[in-house]
């Protein structure tokens, strides 16, 4: 029913757009000078909407219309990388807010001195996955380190994962309960297997693949388990898709293993200001705006090239 309603709304929106085009053409054929101002406004509006619809047509992937799960992991570089991971988290939260998407931090591990070691965020909204899939990969930051007493230039890395919010009833992913190891622990503690009275955080290990997911938001144990299972299903789906892509690439004779250092985008704050996407060569000199969440131009450049 959810899929049916989404398709019904999509078809109806195109019918409405078609009727507006037809009405504008009829008014234009009247050749009435008094209608010129009204027609110019309507044509401009229709052109803007057509451009938006043309762009949305690029979201042709199976899960592009879905909400997304965004995960950020600090890389090598100690405190600087953990601070960089926190900067990325802020950037994506600001971007989602500007787009009207709802966000919720499902799991977060703080750094020793600053920043975060990792975070998992739910991004809820239509086409959230379609947009965010352009962000998957390693992001590199070059700046004068605020954590270095000598104020030297440091390079930091963080990994961004983007997963679709796979529905619990998705038939593509089957999980045997016997393949799961479930640990319950206090959200505020370091974790463990002992169930406490106020223990609500969940850690699920998928034994066949070794995938581990945690959810320790301030919610009930049941809700945390549900979200952890959703993340697990998304990770298993991504693993299956990656295996298929690898098989196809090997058959084509063009498979190259993805290494940690192969960053998709660089954010340079010193000695000059520049954000550059290495896949599309799209760049911006307004680094602060990008770090404040102005990512649409980078996402659109990726989608148009993909």
C-alpha cells in the first residue's frame, strides 16, 4: 500500500503539471496582451518545476526515494580525525535541516579529547538516500591543527557510509535469528553483556558476516533493537550489492579494490580555501558554506555524471 500510494501521488502530480502546461498554452493562443504578465510568471514557474522534475528523474535506483542511514567513522589521525568526524556530522545535520529532512542520532561514540569516533544517523525524507549516496566514501580535511601546540598543518580522514532504510518486510534480506548474538548494556557505559535494570542499548552481531551494529539512543530497549535490526538489514543489503558489483567488475576485467586513502572529496582550509570532489572535479572556494551544509551542488554534479 505504501508503494501504491507513492506511485499514485507521483502520477497525479504529473497529471496536474500536464494540465497546467495545457492551460498555459491555451491562454497563449488567445494572444491577449493583458494576459502577458500572468503568462510570464506561470511559464517561469513551470520551467523551474520542470527542471526539478528532470533532476528527480535521475533518481532511478531501487532505493533512491527511500530514507537513509548515515554513518560516520573517524580515520587515522587521532584527535584531529575525531574532530573532523564531528564536523562532518554537523555538516550533514545542517544539510538535512535545510532540505526539511528529519534526523535522529541513533548511536554515537565520543572521542577521548574532542569530536566523535563514530556516529549513526537516521535521515528521514523522500529521496534522502538518492541524494546522500553521493557522499559515500572517504573525506579528507587539510588544516592547521587546533590540537597541535606547534599549530602545524594536519591531514585528517573520515569514512562516510550511506545505507538505505530497508523495510523490515523487504524480501531481499532474510536473517536467521540463530545467526544473531544480542548484547544489552547501559547507554551511558562502555557496554557489556550483563543486563542492568536500566540497560536499553543494544549490540547485535551477525555471526556469519561479523557485522556489528549498535543503537544506544535514549529510547526503550525494544525500539533500540528495532533500529539496530534495521541498520543490520541495510548493511547486509549493501554487502550483497557490493559482492555483485565486484563479481561484475571482475568479469569485465576492471576491478580495483577500494583503499582507505582513495578519498572522494578534499576540504582544504590551509594554505588556501577549497573543497574539491575528485570524482566530478566540481569545486567551491566557499569552504565555510560547504561545511555549513551547502552540499547540493556537489550532490547534483555527482548525480549528473553518474
